[in-house]
């Protein structure tokens, strides 16, 4: 798709979201469309954010509009392949109106968070084909061959005892996300945003764990890449 640069999401009128309405921000988040209706590069995970509830998407819009405006023009450089893809097969997601499951320490709410808010599924689901589309028949099964540029393989989060988190207790799961150190004593790569995820409430993290335990276990060994400083 060429070079995709992170856009300015502050409410600066000239270079950010200052002239965007709440509805236009929500449309970008869930449908993948710019203010003028053009398609955003799919590196923006609207494939997963599409299932975010109306209330949560509006909360994101309100938060972004509450920030201090920063003038920072960001120029995109889409490739000819992305332009061709928009003509042939890439399309925005359809407009939806959604509610989240009742908040609680339940698999239903945990699934909502893991797939449509915290984006666990976006990274930990293997990708296939020339479009690197997520293989949703193998949700959370990890990926030993992630897209170019990923600095780490993506762990298997299904409850497989040998290759996933089947042997992990709920406390193991929370401790890993609170400390950045896995059950086996490995330090998580900073590409894994545990420092952001640790700010979620313990109840929300427990809900995610309980959802992951409901998944079918998938045997998928994902070798961990070690850094040059590790023994």
C-alpha cells in the first residue's frame, strides 16, 4: 500500500481533526473513510473497530476532540497498488449501529474487548494471501510469519496446552499484562502494547482471559524471536 503514516488526530483545524464532526470520526474509526469519504489505508484496523459500539466509538471521538491541538501536517504516500486495489476490491465497511455487551467479567464482554477495542485479534490472528487478510477461522492462533516489519512473532492465545495459553491461570494472564513478563519469565517485546493494556481494569482483563478460554484450542507452535542481548 506504499508508506502509511500515522495521521494527526489532535483537533488542529488545519492539519488534524479540528473540522471533523463526531460522526465523521466514528465513520473513520469503524468504516475506514476519511472526512471526504475516501478509503483509509487498511493498516488502520477498521476491520476490527467496525464492531465497536456506538457509545464507545463516540467516547473515542470526544476524547480526541478534548486534546490540545497540535499543528503537524502528515503527508501520505499511497502506492499505485493501493490505488488499484481501491478501484477493484477494497471498500469501506458498511455503516452500523451497535451496542456493546453488558460490562462484566464475562466471556461475552471479553470477546468484545479482545476483538473490537483492545485489538488483541488484530495482531494475534494469522494472516494469509496477497492482501494479508486475517484468517478468522484461526482467531488468536498466533503467527510465526507475520507481515514484514513486525519485530516479533505473535503468540498463540488459544487454550492449547502445548503451544497456547492452556496452562495459564487467570492470575498468570493478569501478571503478564501488569508486569510485561510472561509466565515463563520472558520479557514481552515492546511491540506488544502491554504498557497500554495494563491500564485496563482488572475486571476487563479477566473478561478477556475468560473469553480466550472459550476458544477452540489450536495447535500452532510459534517460536519466540530472541534479541541479541538475550542468552
